[in-house]
C-alpha cells in the first residue's frame, strides 16, 4: 500500500476529529461573558485535527522508509529466495522483477527464477500493509483522543494551533536552506575527490578539455582537464549572445507595456510575453537545432563563411536569449512601476516629453531593479542545459567566432554523468567540479541581484 493511502486515511480521521472537536467546543458556549471560552470553536477543532494528522504523517514518513526493507528481508528469508544466494546483480534483477509483478507494475515475469518470488512478495506486502493501516489508525485514535480530552472552556487552543502552524512554516522555510546546504556539501565532497587526481590550477586555468574515460585513474593526464574552454563557452552563449538578445528586447517590451500600451493591449500582450517562460526548454532546443541553426548556417555560407556549423554558439545563444526575455521584461516592468508617480509627473510638468521622461527620469530611477533582473536572467542562462545539449556542440573550443561549434559547462556535465563509466573515475568526478564552479557562480550572481534589489527598495519605501 502506498503512503498516499495512509495519508488519505489520516486526513479522513482528521476530518472526524475536526468535527468532534468543533461539536464539543460549541457546548462550551455561554451567554455569560465571564464564562465564555478562551478560544473559538474553530481553534478547538483544528487542535484535535492536528493531533490526529501530524503524528500520522510522521509515522508515514518513517514507515515509507522502513517498510520496503522489512518486505525485502521477509522475502529473502523464504525458501524460494535461498537459491539466489551468490548471484549478485542477477539476484537484484530477479527480486526487482518479482516485486514489480507483485505490485502489479509489470504484466508478468520474464525470468523463471523470479516466478517463485512473486507469491512471497505479495504475502509480505499484504502483511506489512495491514500493519501500516493498523498502526496508522491507532496513532490517529490515540492522538485525537488525547487532544479531545484536553478541550475545556479555558483551554488555549488558539495559542497551541498558532504555535504549531508557526513551527510548520519554519520547517517549510528550512527546507530550501537545508536542500541548498545538502547540494553544496555533496558537490564539495566530490570536488575534493576530483582534486586529488587533478590540480585545481590545471582545472581552473587549463586551456584544453578532453577527459579520457578509458584511462586508468592513476594514469590521468591533468592537461586534459582544463576547463577554461567550457567556462568561456558558458559565458559566450549565456552571458553575451543571450544577453544581447534578451536585454534590448526585454527593456523595450517593458517600456512599451508600462508607458505606451493601452491597458486593454497590455492585458493581452503581457501574459503572452510571459508565456515564453513557461515553454519547456526542450522545445526551445528542438527549435534551435532543427530550425534556427540550419538557417544560420545557410545564411553564413551564402555570405562566404567557410567555418559555419549547425552546432553553433549563435543558434543556442539566440534561442536562449528569447527564452529569458520574460525575466528581463517582468523585472524592468515592476521596477518602472515602482518609481513614484510624482517623479514622472514633475518631469512632464516641466515640459519634458514622454520619451525624455523615460530616458532621463524613469529609466535611471529604475536602473537598480533592471540590473537585478538582468543578473537573475544571466544566472538562469548560464545554468541552462537542454538548449545547449541540443543546439551547441560537444567540442570544447576556445573561440570567439559565434558560427563555430562550442561547448558549455552544463553540456559536459550531462555527457560525463550519462553512460556506464565508473563513479570513481576522474572524468566522472570532474562533472561535480564543474557543477561546483557553476553553483558558486550562480550563487554569486543571485546574491548580487538580491543586494541590488534591496538597495532599490530602500530608495523608494
């Protein structure tokens, strides 16, 4: 039985607890002001419901981790599984196949060795599912009963509920922090392992990138792990070409929508513009690889270029710039809207035209917010993967010609982490080092953008 079923049971029992607590709280009502309850009935109801649901959710989280191991140990202890001892990876494949059939995730077994294991898996699942349901119901009943018995006219249910909600919100806010910390720690650990094979100097300042996945770990050539071509490719595509496209179009779109567009036109154009941010990046990648890249190559060849390629930095950068136009446009739109109207009105009252007001008043005043939007767009662009995987090249070339093939950090991470190479090989570990550098760069860009936004807000609040 899936954890979702146990959660639904908990929610159903929580609803019953909510109704029971509310009914009891209504019995505390009195017309005498001196005898009125300390909390409204709705808080008593939520107090009982939380004591039913929250302990069950904690149990379900723990049971979803423990139960699969119990099921596997139970199956391995059966006589049917004794013949699989010593088979290694084949045993795991047979067990996984039998488990999928028992859970009705597969129509049938394809190996005769897995057939006898289906019945033990079904028996174990049924046994432990029954235990999970019984324990879930018991925890819900015990928690609800304890909370129900504590209800009284002077019981501070509101304070208890608000404190619990505050703790839930605190835990929710810590999820992002702990996730970021976990990503950082894992990247640091693997990066340190990589630097035990290749010097950080060779990695950060080397000019040649070509990891040899077939070489033995102790025979690694550090000169093949120079990441400068990848860093340059990432900056060239994401921070130069993409920004050349996104910044002018994004700013001009924001100026038109905030200063010139009719409100009815803005109502239609702004949502359509922001739809660009919702298009899957794989669609942009297909467009860049199948439509734009051949057009750019044919145009370059027609103009006499001899080194034009369908896997060019220009195609990937242009499509990436179109993708991040909404980031620049929305941030610039909000920044211009936040400028006090008195500044615009004063400029117009002194005889300045609308274009002069935009150029000399609104734009300089909104510049911090616009810069923050550009920084966020850059961090989004340099971390893009699908567009460069489909439109750029795997060749790590150190070139400034946008018509030539070029590679990026994210593309090499995908190439290095896909396949059957060993996770302890320096070539695989180099992907984590690249990810660590990319993580630190995007973190720095986001920090700078937030600092700029903070200064912007302090200026006008």
